[in-house]
């Protein structure tokens, strides 16, 4: 009888067609997710004109999805460790596809906001699950690269929304961009059939034949034998309440630090998304169309995410992430000073790389930090808490803008969270990470 550690098998595997399949599925889902989140910003001027809403009502319509994302990240991240990650992902895809499309049929702000809240449950819920899925199956030596490459699909979705949105709205009206978002629902049968399930969940269910197939897919050289017993390291086994496990084995303080880091990063991301164009226009810059800014920010985010993931696989991911927060503090502060338009776009790109890109690398780090059995739960709670920063950012910076402060002070206010986030990352105890040998030693020590 052989005892096969499936996590070790995944860690030591060489990248193959199976890994490419997981990457493509997760990236495709995140692209649709990013489109669904960005599409409101693209269509908002047309929606306001058509429905006759004022800016306050428009703010409610935009923020409703963010509120949904808070609950979706926490609930769907937690439930995935109980019902299976594949099923949770399918539920999330159904939520954000159906209800984003339904928003295109609404004719009043309240109905629109309700549909966007329900869509937000899926938009927020799918993120921790696909990150956990990619983290679980990626080879250890390229894990951060694959996770960040996959999650850069979020920015790709934003670019697609920007490129397609204007043409669709001009030709078919604003509901068309929401109806197009309903197409991913057609993928659900394929997700349920082709995407692998979490190994921790399959082991807990005792599905030996499925485990044998996963083992061969991870390592084609593996030869199944009758009586094989598949195991996980002690910290990767599902025992007790998943939420409680976020605070066990010395992870409690680091869990709170992840929450602080996510809050601060998402605060910066949404502060820039909401107020960058307004602040720059008020400073007298000729910035061109808002479309150009969306593209610059998201292209910078893709470069920052993939580059940060590549660096994290070659250096210490915690130090790389802390450095990205530091870059965010510098680049955002520089936005408050006058410079040529070309230099401004470069700095905006750096800001995108070090805010959206930083959040993507932070997702990868959280995915590696938590044991497999509670990975989606850990990511879900971090993203859920972080979303409160996304909700507060437009309000807080809006108050500051209303005070008519100098441009530099507004951007310093957005940059301060980067410093706090950097400190929070540096305070995370990496020895408690599931990938650190010290953590595994603790699990084996007598109680």
C-alpha cells in the first residue's frame, strides 16, 4: 500500500497540458468577472442620461455591486470549502452572468441596484475560488507567476469592456453591454464537467477514482496501483470550522495583517478609479478620453501583476509584495505634481501596476499562506474585508475633493494607505505560512 501526498505531487509536478487547462479556465472566468465589474463605469453616463438619475443615485447604482462583492467573497469563499470549489465557481458564474444581464432590462435605479448587488455576490465570490484553485494545482516553482497571470485576466476584462463598450452603446444602447455579460452562463456545464475539484474536498469525500485521475494528470509518469492511499499534510486537512482555522496554529495575527493589507490596497484601487480623471482634469491637464485612462491603468496592472508574480517566484514573495506597496506610495504621490502629459501617463501606468497589480500579487500570497482546506475561506475573508476599503474610498476622497485641497494633498491621502499596507505585509509571520517548513514542523509536533 502506497501513501501518496497529493500536495507534494502538485508541488513537484512539471507544467503540462493539465495545468494549462486549469490556467485557461480560471483566466477565462476572471476575464468575464472583470468585464462584469468594469461595464458599469463604461455605461454610466448613458445610464444616467437614459434613466434621468442624479449623481447621488448613480453612486448607489455603482456601489451596490461592491456591497454584493463583500458578502459574496466571504460567503462563497467559505462555502466552497464545504460544497466543493467547482460547484461554488459554477454558482458564482451563474450569479454574475444572469444578474448582470438582468440589469440591462431594468428601468429604474432601485431595480438596477438590486440586480447589481446580486451580480456582486458572484463577482466577489468567484475571485477567492479561482485563486485557490490555481494555487492548489500550480507547480511550486512557478505558482505565483501562474496565479498572477491568471488573475491579470481581471484587467483584460476591463480593457475589453472599455474597447467594446463605446461601440455597443452607440449602436444598440447601454443595455447591450449588460446583455452581452450573460454569455458566460453557457460555460457552466463545461465548468462542472472539465474543471478539476479541490484535492482536499475529493479526499474528504473518499473519491479514489477521481484522485487517481488527478494524480495522473498532475504527473503523467505516475502509475496508479490498487490500494493507493492519498493523503495531505496535516494542515491541509479539513477539520472543524474553516473560519476558526484562519486563527489557529499562530495564524491569527497574520490573518488580521492580510485584512489590513487588502483593505488598504483596495482603497487605493477604487480611490484612483473614482477620482483620478476628475483630479487631473481639475489640475488643468488635457487627458484625452476616459477610455485612454482605463487602458493605461489596466495595461499597467497586467504588467505589474505578471511582473510581480515572476519576481515572487524568484525572490521572497513577502518582500516583493512589500516593495510593490512602496512603489504605490511613490507613484501615487508623484501624480500630485505637474509634469508633461507623456510622463503623466507613465506614472499612471506605474500606479496601475502598483495598485491593481499589487492586489493580484497579494491574492497570490494569501493563497499560498493558508492551508489547502481553508484556502478559499482565507482569501474570501481577506477580499470581503478589503472590499469595505473599496466602498469607503470614493466617499472619503470625495469629501477631501470637496474641501478644495491642493492637488498634492489629495494624492498624498490616497498614497498613505500604501504605507500602512506595506507595514502590514512586513508584519505577516511567514513562518506560519502553509508553504514554510517551520509551519509543517509545528503541525507534526506533539500537542
